[in-house]
């Protein structure tokens, strides 16, 4: 079977997008699924979050996208046997400009993720940049499913309708296979009335699109990236680790 390709996407920054991509990918790998994590954000945070040192990386997703390196030179091992990562750095920011004149620029990533790559993995997780530019468009055209992290704050909820509209347009014009796997509520603090209200509003409006799993605001989740570790290796018994384990199981059930 071909890999399920999942884009973790939200045009708003600071909503737990990279945290979700990294920890979803690591939990899928822990559950025995062969997983590729593509860091498609020029900030490169997903790269360091799984323990890679930028100074030691020769080729990145930029080189792969610009056809300067092959897949075998660009996919690196991680702390998990079943998890590979295609890293990113600031060079990726230039790709949007360099691809403007390219033929089929919107489908470059889809074309490069050929059958030999997709048949090797069970899941490919793409950590999208916090924008709706050419990189995110490439990710959405390549993907079968989108997972949308939604921070439990009012303004985050306000902007998600625009993102859903964009996903609908991508499905209409470029990728009819694209579906929303679900919306995952992040940084939830049960002590605040506003967080509870956002959760209720999201579930009331988006219904079954909202995952049952809610990711709590958790100190251990915030600390893990600074140690270059997914939460599963940093503190596997924390509330954040348990939540992402539950989310991974939900994702498996929804996308298969």
C-alpha cells in the first residue's frame, strides 16, 4: 500500500503545529508504522526537535525540492528506528521565489514523492510553514489528509474558517483526494473559561471534524524540543505524551 500523506497545517503561527507534527510522527513510528517526517518550514524547528544538528546536515528538503539531491541523501534517521526526517533550514525560504518561474511549481513536491518513496512508508507527515504560500500549497497538493492544530484561543478559532476555505479550493482545483482528517485542539488549559468556550464552540461548529483527543498545555511538551527529543523520549508519562499517543491512534483510525 502507498503511504498516507498527512499535512499538518495552519496559516497562524504558535498554534502547536510543529509540536503536533513531530509528536504525531514519533508516536506513529513507536506504534510500528514506517514514518517519514518532512520539515517543510524554513524555521527548521521540526528538524531540531528530533535531534538533528543543522551544522551536520549536508542536504535538506530544499535541495530535494530543487532537484539538487536525491531522496536517499536527504532522508536522515532519527531516534526511532521507524522514523526518518527530511530536514529544513532557512534555504527553504528561497524556494518559493526560485520556483515562481518553474513549470508545475505547485506540484513539485507531489512529483518528487514518487511511488518508490510512498511504498516504503506507512505515513508521511508534512510540517507546513505558518502561511498559505507556495510551500503550503505544494504540501496540500501532495497530501491525502490535512490535520489542523487549533489553539484554544479566540483569534485562532476566528481564522480557521479561512483555512478550511483554502483547503476546499485546493481540493476543487488541484487535489480532489484531499480531505480534512480532523482538527486537533491544542494548548488546552481546563482552568480557564475561555479555553472551555473555544472547545465547545469548535465542537459545536465543526462537529465530528474535531478529534476527541485534546492536547493540554503542558510544561514537558514545551521543554522537549530544547533537548532535541519528541515528548515520547523526553517524558513518556507526561500528560502531553499520553495525549499525542491517543491522537496518533485516532489518526490511524480516521485515515485508514
